[in-house]
């Protein structure tokens, strides 16, 4: 097993090196020259800018310099915001991206997995028709149109929720903390609460047989953890600020979930329909096991593997955000940073963000290769030749 893991790690490192090389080649193949923005200052100023940022060196020298700094975990300095490091800019936008797009991705996958499992097991009913219609309609919707629709109905017409910007400046005028500080704490809080719920969900799934007791424990734990987290925020004196951010978060979060869950639902439905024809599912039914047990522990357990693969491979791209959603709700996160870097030809920011996504994507591939051996009993590894 050790040799198997080492082989996968080495392949991942080679793939990452090839990705970095291809990324550098593609970005520098574009007609980008940041010094062209200073052409009005004369050739002397332009040459100074090129020398300052190393643009007057050959591509080979720039590539070696970039790769060496990358291996030292240094993403360089931004052209547009010089001399601010790229890592600092990414970290400044990262909480805004994670607080919106990571929970949205997780909720979309959980909703899609649950609905796909249920409608595949109960084919031909009203639930399948309504869920399929809703999932396909929202998934194929034009993202700006859906965002503007929700913002106008629930934000403008009904006035239930704020629909512009990240915060209300009238609430924050006397705040003693920054928005980024609050967002980072919200991300940590959400991670702790979500991790606790996932742990309880896993434990009850294996050790509690009665469905009512199992769901009571899950709901009760979620409510308790949520109450403890909110109590901590109230005692910290920043609860009203967190409430303002969460209110502004609701509409963009719902929009991203609606745009995403349909794909997962149809993928899970298709995988379930294929798994339900397997011999071990028919055998479980022949043994007289309850339908819920056959569905959840025999069919869905194996059908979910392709869906989890898609989740693991798509999560790294959460870091890129969504420019469309950010523009509709004026939620300036990573998508806006990438768009500004493209518009102003800020190569270090583009290279830094895409390199980070590449590292996470390759890591996800390696982890999935190893986990599949443990999760799927049909997959076996051979010590040599894997």
C-alpha cells in the first residue's frame, strides 16, 4: 500500500509540474504587456516598468524565476497593486469567496444527492416530476436572470432580504472590527459546526438503527451546535454584524444553490438507476431487507461514488468564485479579482490563483485514488504495476 501511495504522489507532482508549465505558456502566449498602460509617459517610463517587473527578460528566464518562487511558496507581487504580494490579495478575498461559494457548493451537493437518490428509487411519481422540472429549470437558467429575479422579488418587491453589497454601511459605521476579520471567523465557525454535524451524522448512521431516533439526534445536534455558535457570537459583541452579513449572504447563496443542485441530482439519479440493477441489490431485496436499508446501504452507497468524485474535483474551483453572481449582488470576491487581473493584464495574480487551483485539483486526484481503494470493495490495488 505504501508503494501505491508513493506512486500516486509522484504522478501528482509530475502532473502539477506539467500544469504549471502549460499555464505559464498559455498566459504568456496572450498579447499581454502591463507596461503598455504607461505608454503615455514615454519610452523611458515604459522601460523602467518592464525592468521593475522583469518583463524585459526572456521567457525562459521568467519561467525559471516563476517556478523557483512557486516551489518556495512565493506567488510574487501584483503588477496592479505593487508591491502587494499576490498571496496577500488572495487571502483578503478568500473569506468572501469561501463564506458564499463553499457552503453553496456543499448544500447543492447534499440536496442533489438526496433528491437524486429518492426520485430514482420512487420513479414515476409526482416528486420525480417536480424535482426534475425544478432542477433542470434552474440548472439551465441564465445565471444573471435568476439572480436578478430573486433580488427583485425578495429584495426589492417584498423587502425581506438585502440584495446589494456584502454589508450595510449604516450598521457598520461604528464597528470595531473589519469585514475580513468577521468573515474569517464566520468561515471558521461554519467549518466547526459543519464538522460536528457531519461527525454526528456519521456516527448515528452506523450505530443507531431506529430512523426516528437517528433523525432526532441529528436535528437536535444541529440545533444545539447552531445555538452554541450563535450564543458565542452574541457574547463576543459582534453578533449584530454577523447577522447583517448573513442577511446579505442569503440571496446569493440561494441563487448559487439553485443553479448547481440540478446537475448533481441528475447525476445521482442516473448512477442510482444503474446501481439498482446490480446483483447485490437484487440479493439484498431477496433477503427481505427493509427498502430503506437496501436503498441507503446497498444501492446509494456505491451510486454516490461518482458524485463524490465530482464534488472533490469541483471544490478547488470554488476558489475562483463566480463573476456573474458577484456582479449581480455586488459581492466582490475572487471572481472580481480575476476579472480585474485579466482587464489590467496582471499576470502574477492570474498565475497565483490558477496555480493554487491546480495544486488543490491535483491533490484531490491523489486523495481520491487512495480513498477509492478503501471506499469501493470492487477496486483492488497490486503492489507492482499500479
